């Protein structure tokens, strides 16, 4: 993989390229089948398929926009008894913006679109409200009728011995279509490894655009 960054006056443009090989396998021997007459499949190993991915990402203090693609190789199909493997391009698009409501309150909408070539498109829309860069709440909606609610805070404000930004959060995901849900806990650690804003302007250090 290779990455390159270009500094502009108001933002950073990043470019990435990756190349490698893709392989898939199915271990039928590890399955517990309910119908014994279907237990005559042999294990499946696909051949090595050359794989390429690329992407562009632009970000500044208020806005980010990215587009990328995986498996951008000609369509390959592999047959083996009852197994059928197809490798098709996957495309991704993401964008977000930070609106300042007042000095302490911000509104952050963002989206993530995932498209599988000639199959389906899934869109995630997320909305966060952030208070004083300390506490945030939000909700997400996915096109396959999945919902999520999030809550997080920066706990490093309570510790005077650390210069790093430490955040914790909780997310609740619910899918009425499948009548199930999940609970998630997460931890975010931003390492404050740069010494001055001058290094950032000169391209020697970069700040992650995640959560602005």
C-alpha cells in the first residue's frame, strides 16, 4: 500500500493505492448440517486473485469528503461443486460537515454510502450534537432499516496529568426487521504527539479529521 498527502491552504488532500491478492475458502467439514444428505460437499479454496484498491480523501477543520474502491479488477467467477465465488468492485463514499450553532454547541451531520457493483447500495446517515467538544449525542439510520443511538464524552478533562485526549462512548443498535439489537462500548485515544502548529502547517504532522 502507498499513501501521499498534499497540503493546501485550507485543507489536506490524501491519496492511497493498494495492491495484493484475494483468496476465499469454505470449510464444509466444520459445518453441523441438519440434513445429512447434504453433507457431501468437499472443502473449497479459491485461486489467488490479483486485487487493487484506491481512494481519495480531503479534509479541513469543518469538512471532509472521501471516495474509495476495492476489488477494482475485472469480474472473476470461480465454480466448485455447489460453491460460487464472484469478486466485483465495491465503492465507498463518505462526507461530513461541522456547523457551529453557537460558541459551545455544534451540529455534525455525516454519511457513508457503500455500493456493491450490480447488487445493492447501503447508506448510513448520522447526526451528532456536540457540546463544548466535551459531550456528544447522536443517532444513525441505515437504509436496511437499522437504527443506532450514540452517547460519548471526553474523560481526559477530569485528569490533569495527561495531555492526551481520551474519549469513551456507548452505542445501541436496533433492527426491527430482524428483531435484534446490540450494545457497544468504545474508547478513543488521540495521541498529542506534535509540538507546535508550525509542524502541522509544514506538513510534518497531521491531525486526524475523525470527529473533527
